[in-house]
């Protein structure tokens, strides 16, 4: 008897197959958002169980329609991308060319409440920063202070100074007292802060890529939304730091103390311990 064959499914049949069953936990999902294709997993889309996206892909009654093998969602892809990335990483990353108010509206539309709260906090911090005004010193001022202090072997004291938004990258600011200073939105990439005091410092949104904070005092520092990718934090005192929404990817925590640190999930705590941190 000849083997029976069947014709490939039509688009309508394919759509019913995609939309008729609840996706498995790690099923690859293809989305067409306003004409742009995104690929993710059903686990990511269900990360916020109370969101509209979780409802869409948890119930056969809420699936969006399928066009050419992709679930179609009639939204702006530029604003959807940060929402999807938040579900992937639990971090708010908004391209400077994208209106964050539009991203907020998108997060509200999809009911991703934790992202809505994070964006509200970001906007509030930006408002407070605008009220505080511009930095009190320039990069050139800081370089001149460092050079002068080095000539007379004096410790630099910049506690409480507003340096927000400055480019301080690649500078040697080791052994500097920056406690309670405003370093929000600063570029501190590849900056040396060995043995410096950053206690109760405002480091929100700071770029600290490869920043060397070995043996630094960061007690009570505000590190929300800071990028600490590949930062060196060996033997740093990070007691009571707030690291909500910060990026700790590949940071070295050998010997660092993070007692009473705020904003770390259980998985993130385990990863910090794996990299040598202590709670």
C-alpha cells in the first residue's frame, strides 16, 4: 500500500494550530509587531503573570491572530522592544532616541506593572536632577584638582559635590572622598576608584563599565539603573546599597560585602555569591 500524503496546512489552518493550544514553557514564539518581527520564548512573554502578554500566551481565548506564521500585534515596534527586553532581563533600557514616555505608555498598555513602576521612578529621578541643576565642576576642574592634590600628597575631598552627568571616564580617582556626592548619569567607565569613599553616593544611571572600585566604600550608595558590567568590586563595602534595575553582568565581587543590599532577586544573590560576594 502506498504511503498516504497530505497537503501542507493553509495559512488559516496554520493559524489555528498556533493559536489553538497553550504554548509550552520554552516554545519559540515569533511576533509581528507593527510589521517588525521579534522572536522570543513563551516563558519570557509570561514573565509578568499579571500582564496582557502573559494572558495572550496562557489562554487559547486571548491569542492574537496569526499572519504568515507570526502572532500579529498592532503596536509600535520601537516602544515594544524595551518592554520585551525588560521581560527578558528585568532591567529598563531605553534608547536615547526613543521617547521614554512612549515606552511608559506601552508598558501600561501591556500591564507590565513592575516596568511601569521603574519608569515612574526614572522620570521622578530625572525631574529631581533637573531641579538640582547642572554639575558644580567640569571634567577639567576635576583633573586640575587631582593634579594639584597629587603634587602636595593631599587626599581629595569632594563629598557632597554635584558632578551629575560628567564624563569622568578613564580618570584615576583612587583614594578620593566622594561620599554623598551626586554622580548620577556620570560616565565612570574604566575609571579608577580604588579605596575611594562613595558612601551614600548617588550613582543612579551611572556608566560604570570596567570601573575599578576595589576596596571602595559604597555603604548606602544608590546604584539603581547603574551599568556595572565587568566592574571590579573586590573587597568593597557595599552594605545597604540599592542595586534595583542595575546591570551586574560579569562584575567581580570577590570579598565584597553586600549585607542588607536592596533589589537583588534570589537568582541574582546566588550569582553574586558565585562571583565571590558575601551577604
